[in-house]
C-alpha cells in the first residue's frame, strides 16, 4: 500500500461517525409498504460492512442503531440492537469487504458483494426471529404456538426489509465508490 493510500485513522473515525449518524437518523424514516414499514437502516448496516470491513462496520452499524434505541425509548433493548445490527455489517464485511475494495471489480467480486449483502441482511432476520422467540418464551411467557404466531407475523416484514437491504446496499456501494475514489478517500477508509 503506497503512502498516499495508507489509512488515515482520523479520517476513518470521522467516516465511521458519519455512518453511525446516518444509520441513527435513517431509523426515523420509515415508508409504509404492504402492511409493514421499509427503512434504509439495514441497507446502511450492510453498506457499513462493505465500506469499512467487519469490525469497523460492526461498530458503525451497532452504535447508530443502539443509540437510536436509547433516544427512541427502547433503552432496555439497545445492547441487543447493537449486536443484531452490528452483525449485519460483520457478516457482509467478512464475505465482501475485499471484493468491494478491489481496484477492478470482476464478476466474482460482484457475486461476493451480492452474497455478502444477502447473507448480512438475512443474518438480521435470523437474529430478530431468535430475539422474538426468546422474548416470547421468557419475557412474555407465551406458549410455543403463541411464540410461533408472533414470529410468523413478523417474518414477512423482516424478509421484505432484508430484500430491500440487499438490493439497495450494493447499488449505494457502486454509486459511492467512484466519487470516493475520485476524491482519494476510498482507499483511506
């Protein structure tokens, strides 16, 4: 890595803070759609993993979402949200960070980016269903059939948001990459 392409820690922290802030704000913007609500939050969590890698992406996604929970009055669940939303970026970053940062994107790189986005988004669905199961059984004291009904009622909306996320995140990546590269910032993230 050349001196000019070396990561700048200050710049990286600024970009991570900016991503966490965007995730925080976009938690507030929800679009009613087919009986559920679409939101950009999970797409930006995937994007955080693609742009910053698994560790830093986890932090940006988790902090932005966890802080939103605190401000919105769900402080008791902020740690769960931090982990669940961070896991989106972690999985996407583990699978696709290198492909997202390749100089010349090959077909294999594009496949890795899509697969990383899909699996990152679906990781959240799985963790959200697990949370629903545990809370239903332990906190709410529901029967197994009650928990199953609760999970089934939440699954379509979660899957719709996952599909939205793994379509939007790669589009955002490919839209941002040329501008960030042109400004000499992409390799410093």
